[in-house]
């Protein structure tokens, strides 16, 4: 009788152990084979479009940089008017998805000093123009808050041949008071190199200011001691984050928005084109190491945002989604982008979802 009881006890413990193991196994989520990073495009898109009554923004409004101050989102968008000249306009959103205020005048204008020298030069300007605007101006701004100032980096184009990254800044106090008193412009890039898509991190990394910019086809990374370039020094193009062969970002890549700091790393929204169809611009995400931004921890294997809606395919140039700004608001990642070089749009997703998808993706386009 005793041996039977002991045997029954062992069987009971074995069954309980098996049940416990099964319960633990059931707690582990099955690894999905089709996880990809995906955003929800706002039902309010396009957030901004041109206003024919405003000559300075009567043609196109697109490629918005953004910052967030006290929960309010400010959109610095590129505007093209009937003189085909690029300026920066300002709109405000309290919820990230709808526009609550839009200024009827530009907040920044870059007037090139060098004039076009000949009729032949005017003909060649199309080769350098980005998104229209063959008469030059301030193209594709990106903005970053560092301490008590807002730094804006943009492509300064003289309408002829000179394309350079430039930077200006304004105090937060003046900006919020609508006193648009910008600092003198400083050039960041070599005049002999076509350099675009410049951003600066919102804080120092390893005691250095970190800049990302694009010289075809890669994202370049520079570490600088100072934000003062008045001595004429330029970014040195020493380090790079490279394109990848045979994938959606195989032709060229560029920083979209200034990186956002998360517990998992620096979250970088970037754009890319593919050798299979270089006319299509798409958006992806990278996660960079917090202490060494040259180290890419994760990177989207398929586009997170692709040009599928009418406001991304109807306008100056079809098939374009081009990001210039992103914010984390209420634990959601909002990505602001130009559609078809004509409209301002936004897409969003829960930040934790984005980070999970980024780390568990298995899909390669």
C-alpha cells in the first residue's frame, strides 16, 4: 500500500510539473514571421496645402520640420510661391494631428547673395533644385531644440549652382513671442559638395555635438566641439551609415528628423530610395546606440511608410513621402512628412509598438 501511494504521488508531481511547463510555454508569444514596422496615416491628411491668396505659399507646402514645446507641436514647413522661391512657414498643432493656427506670413527667408550670371545658368538650375523652387531659397528645414534655443538647418540654394547646408537659430523666448529674430546664417558644408538633409542631435553625445547629413548615397556622421561655424570650418564627412544592397534602401538614404532619445536608443526617422525604382521615396526607422550613434542597433527591413495615398501621389512629384520632423507625444511617435512635394502630412504609431516591431521584424521587402 505504501509503495502504491508513493507511486501515485510521483505521478501527481510529474503531471503537475508537466502542467507547469505547459503554462510557462504558453506565456511565451509565438514568434511572428510577418512583423514589420507600420504607421497609421492620419485621417486629417493633408494637414496643410497651398493657399492661392498667399503669394509666398501659393504653389506647394511640404517637408515640415517639427519641435514640441510644452506639449504643443510647431511645424516649420517649406513653402513655394508664385515666384518659385522657397521660404519657411509656421503652423501649430495642439494634438499633433490637426492644425490650430497657421501664420499668414513666412517666418524665415534666405536671400542668396550670388545672382544667376547668364541664361545658360538658369537652364542648369533644374539639375540642382529640390522639390521645385528653381529660384532658390530655404529648402527642407530640420529643427532641434538645444537648451534655450531652436536651431534650424536647411539647404540654402542660390537658384544657380550653389547648394550648401546652412544653420540659423532663435531663442525659444523670441519664437514663442513671434519675434522671429534669427541669428546670422552660418554655412556647414563644403561649397564644392552637394550636401543635404542636415540634422543635429538635441544633446551632446560623449561631449560632442553630433550632426547627420547626406552626401550621396550615405548618411554622414560628424562630431563637433561647437555649434559655432563662423570661423569658416565645415563638416568633415569622416563617418557614415551606409546604404544596403538589394533592399529597399539600396540607392540613397538621408536623415529625416533629428534623432529622438528613447530608453532603447536614438530613434532616427530616415528616408530612402531603391535601385529598383529611384523615383519612389519611402520612410524607415533606425535605432542608434545612445553612447555611440555610429552603431546601428536596429533598422527597418521594409519601408514603414510608403506612398500609397492620393496626397502622396498627386502633385508636383508623384510617389514621394519625405520626412523632416518627428516628435514623441503621449507615448506616440508622430512622423511629419511631405507628400508628392505638395502637401504636409503626418503618420503615427504607439512608441512601444514601433520599438517592438523594430526589434522583432522578419520581413524583407
